[in-house]
């Protein structure tokens, strides 16, 4: 879907992005993570040419973006930012309709798309369509911002710290919503964050940057188990690594035959939450049930500890 080839951006003597090459597969979420000033946002903005490369090129579906008119390129790419960027003088429906209207969609098609997206984001079209951004909560504004980015049915969406302004509870829900919607729509997402926890939660692949250079790009488990450099290992955090590794799998993957006492855990629950539940309740095991409440077996504390340990 996206091929980034030897991309470089300099500002006088300062190199913000230094010879980065990266391939992003269609239908996946790739998260670029790094500290402030690492070049992650500059790299992403070169994809839709909000920042022009000093050297290198970006291909989308094999097409060099430098050969396209900037306005045409950006209308093909969804873009969501931290503070949502909603137009305060436009209603929710008008905000979502922005790009489809620029593309010349007819009114019926626009109205249908707005209703579809509001419903998808669990915002009642009749209730929220006529509201203005200041009448929404932070979480609702974030959902409208993402809906607007998806309005013209882009194959690719760029997200720059989209959840940074949300409180932890709303942020976790927004992350889960994004994953669910991405699976439904098959959109390719390139997301920038400084939060490794968010990167692990969302990313099919994580690209770690520092000082303008790409240090490692790999699936979350590989990043956790085999960090390519000392900096990547430091960014992961030694103490948090076992718990982050558990968060990548669900109880369904660790079910074994047998019974256990106490409150059951859902098969869809991530192993980090199951581990916490067992520690909190001081149980050696917990029963596992599917969505219908049928018993599947049990998951044990011993097995979870073994899985969280450093691989041999």
C-alpha cells in the first residue's frame, strides 16, 4: 500500500528525517513511535505532502505521490489529528461531509454516508448530526474527527496523536473502537504516537524512530522480545515488558482442560487482564467462557507466568 524509499527531510543543518525506508501493507495498522523530536510526525506528514521531502519518495499503490496534485492526493487520504480539528461553525454532519462535498458527491450520497458513519461510531444521527463541536464531549469530538477522516472512503488514513487529549478511560475505549472499525472497513492506517502502550495495543507493526532514523520495524511481539537497540529496549521498559507481552494474546489462546473456582473470565479478555484478576483474587486458575457463557476450560496463573517470562 505504502512504500517509503530513502525519505529525508532537512531544515538547514538539521536533519529531521534521515534516509528512512519503510513498507506498509494494505489493511494493516502501522504505528510510528518515538520520543519528541524523533521525526515521527515529520515522516508521516511527508506521506500526504504536508511536508515536502528533501530527498526520497513515497509510493501509494505503486504511484509516486510527487506526480500528483497536492489537493488530489490529500482528498484520497484520511487525516485525523490530536485536537480533532473540527470546524467550530459547522455541525457534526457538515464536518463529516466536508471532503465528500469537495469531491462533488450528490446530497443523497453524502447524507447516507454521514448517517452510516455516525451509526458506526455509535452516535445517533438524529441526535448528533445537528450539534456543533462545542456541544460534544472530548470523546465524541474524537469520534467525529475520525469519522470525517473516513468520510470519502479513503483506503489510507493518517493519524497524528489522535488520542493524546483524551483521559485514560475514554482513550482506551477510543483505541478499541478504532481497531473494530479498521477491521470492518479494511482501511490502512499509519498512526503516530509517543506512547508505547498505545503502539502495542493498536499496531500490527511498530516502527521505532529516534533522531530522525528508523531503528526497528516489526510486529509488537518481536519488538518486545528482540529490541534491535538499547534505545528500543529502554522505550519498551524492562519492568513493563512481561505485562505488555501478555496484552498481545487472549484467554482463548491459553485455555487448557480442567475446572476452576470463582468468577469466569471471557475468552476475549487479554491475558494481562486475566493475570491481574488472578493476582487480585489470589486464585491459581480461572474458568474461561465464550460470548454465550459456555465453559471452555481454564487458564492458570502458572501458565501465564511462563508465557510472560523471557523466551529461551
